[in-house]
């Protein structure tokens, strides 16, 4: 297969949906020679903050001289963003070649009634590529949950990291924080250290503490009580923690929490054979870049694109809006998936907007703009217009027409929406400069 054919094959497997379990991926990796067993991992699970945490960790490791793999999901601009080595995406040729190999095995497994899901196939490609590139360390982000996520086919990681836990994918992971935390805790391995992000629900902390005690795994619980924020701007935050003065190029108070988790993880890794001095930690955090996390794509007009899509992620976005966009009139462009807790998310974000435009994300799971508008109206202020719009271009045009130097545009609700909106807005903003 060439790259186009490989991508088409991956897209065709979306019909198999999400099927938690390790049986299928275990069979696949056995056929492929278990390349994951040749690698060292930092395994990251959680509801929110995984992408930013993984990106910062990978940046630190690369800066310290380690050949570093990074596996994240979903992508925002380019599908190949999911697979990185030292900040470089997998090539189209490499992806096509490896997916051809994986497909051949999948065709064999299908004959016995074992069809891998899309994420499982992608995970298999990642393991093959990282082994082929002879990575020293791989930062591995769970796709969904942890215990039965395909990434959990790995053996003992150098460290397990659990970011903020909250309600999401409740139809699969459970309808309480306790149940979801139990699934996330499934990545904890006997004797392997665990770093827990700060400001957790106590139910989640209790689950993680119990699991670590059962498995004899050292637990490092991150805290924010000794953090001092020096500067907070729409483009960065400067803070002090644990004797380190660091700059996070990812905006918002929640990114300081992610950075604290990263600092604790990096320092813990020093106890297990890696050499990550404080200056490399600070430099790595400063160089981390990730799209669609309070991503300011234009300053005049001020346009922010954020992939927040669940109540906790939206709460973090609201914190960033309150801290960084105070006093501005805000036009919100919102699109959400119907299997998310969209009503709870809308109740938080909509009151902060002075105009709301709803759109339909390009996904089979997308909630229609009209349905979203009906729900959003109940949370909008009395003088605020809520309008469903039938295309992203039309929504961008309306928002830009309504925005001057005292206003801002915020796009949120789905990474699918963020991915589609970024090029639309950039092209439209550029054309209006002419």
C-alpha cells in the first residue's frame, strides 16, 4: 500500500468502533515479534492533560539526548502527528510500509474472527516504528481508560503517569470517578513508580493509593501548594516549583498543573537510570508545542482554538478565559460529539460568551448544530444570541465580522472541530489582511 491506501484502510476500520481488551493486540504483537518488549516506556493515562504532559516529557527527554518516541491521540492537523521521534513525524513511506505489514497480520487474524480496532492497528504500527528507530524511551499515551487499552500490552514501564481524572467515556469506563480511576489505575505495574497529577478528586486519589499499595509501587502525588505563578499571559505562564523557575508555552492555569506533574516525573526518572538534570527539565518544558490547547492562532483579531471536549477540559478552558481574556467580548464557536457530556460542558462555557455559533463536527458522532443550539440556549445570558450555522466557513465569517480589537473568538468543544477549524480560520484571517 502507498500512504493514501494505508490511510484509507485505517479509516475503513473505524466501523469496528471501540472494543476494550488486550486479547486482540496481544495476538497481533505476538505475530509481529513483540517489538514493544525491546523498548522502555513512560506510560500516561488520565482524562485530561495527557497530550500536554506527554509532549512536555518527550521534549525534556529529547533535549537531554535520548532518542525519544512519542505516541499520542488524536491528531489535530496531520494524522502522522500520532507518531513522533525527537519531534519528527513518521514519514508517509514508513507509515505505509508498516501498515501494510500490520494489515497482512490482521487479515490472518480476521479469518479466525479476531478483527483489530482502528486504535489497535495504529498502536501496532507505533510499536513497530519505535523499535525500528531504536528509541531509548517512548512516551506512550493511553487511548481510552488504561486497564484494557491496547497500549497496556507493554510490560513494566519506567514510570506510570496519571493525569487529571474526571467523567468522560462513561458508557465504557463507568459513570463515577471511582470506576474511571479504577480503569486508569490498570496501567500501574508491580514495583513501578507512579506519578499522580495534582488537584484530583479524592475518590480518584483513594483508588490510585490502594492500587499502588497492593502492587508495591512508589506513589508520588503532585501538589500545587508550593507553586508560585510569576507571570500569566495568553501565550505563556512563568512559575516556580520545587526550586525550579520554569516557563510553560501552553497557556492557562491547568498547564501549570501539567508542568508540575512533568517535573515530578522527570525527577523520579532520575532515580531509575535516566539523567534529566533540572536545566534540561526547564528547557524541555519551554520548548513543548502542541496545537489546539488554548492555541492563539491570531492576535489581531484574537482567535483561540481549544480542543476541550468534556466537562473537566471545558472547566480548564474556562479558567484560561477568565484569567487571560477578561474584559473582552467573546464570540464562541462550539461543536461537540453526541457521546460526550455536552450539556454539562455547555453549562460552564456558554455563560462566558457574548455570542454563540454552533456547528456540526465532521464525525459520525457529531451532534447537529441545531440540537447543540437548543441545548446551549438554556445556559446563555438573556441578551446573547445562539445561532446554529450549517458550515464552518460561514461560522468563521460571522465570527470574524463580529470581532474587533476589544473582542475575541474562542473555538471549542471537540478536537475534530479544532482540526477542521484551524485551516479555515487561518486562510480566512490571511485573506482579510489583503
